[in-house]
C-alpha cells in the first residue's frame, strides 16, 4: 500500500482540492470556496495526495461540548477506493480527534453513499440517527463508533 501525503489546505489551490473532493462525494451539500474558507476556521480539514494526484480529504470536527464527541469524516475519490487510502485517512483523522480530547467518535454519511456507509460499518460505526435537514429530502445517517 502506498503512503499518502496528507496536508492542511493552507492556500487556495489546496482549499479548492478539498472543495472538489467534498463536492464530488457530497453533491447535495456542495460548498463554495467561501464556505470552505469558513469551515477551515472551525474544523480541521486536510487533503490527501499520492504523488501529485488528489486522492481524498478529511474533516475532523473537534469536541465542542462536555460530551467530548468529535466527528471524523474521510472521503476518497472513487478512482482511488479499494487501495487502503480510506483506512489511512480515517486513522489519521481518528488520531487527531483523540489528540484533541475526543472520547466519543461519530461520523456522518449520505444515506445514498453505499461505499461510505459500508466503510463506516466495517470500522465499527453503528447508526444512531437518520434524518433530513428542514426543507430537504436528502437523507443523512449519523453513526457512532461502538
């Protein structure tokens, strides 16, 4: 298995790479570049490359309350799946969340994202809630690491 280069997006090119992966994987919740700039101030975002090829991205939402719950999301572009990159990104994000004080780990997946749901369940996540945002028909699934 090849090792990824995982970097924080510290310039517009990397922010656009993060945005691209997010918007390909989560098209109903596509983000503008300004949205991504705002998120990088609240969450820990990273992009992953194999050589010069963009492979995926991560989001770690750190604990914000007394529950010590963090959200870890790993996204891998379809052409790079099945090569262990999701595992590398997930492990990296999980380590960051725990270093930030997380005791409970959650993730969120589009209900239509069968690959993402299968990956989460394979890694010990169990569904805790299925919902749609107000005024939206898209279903989301919140999962918690058991």
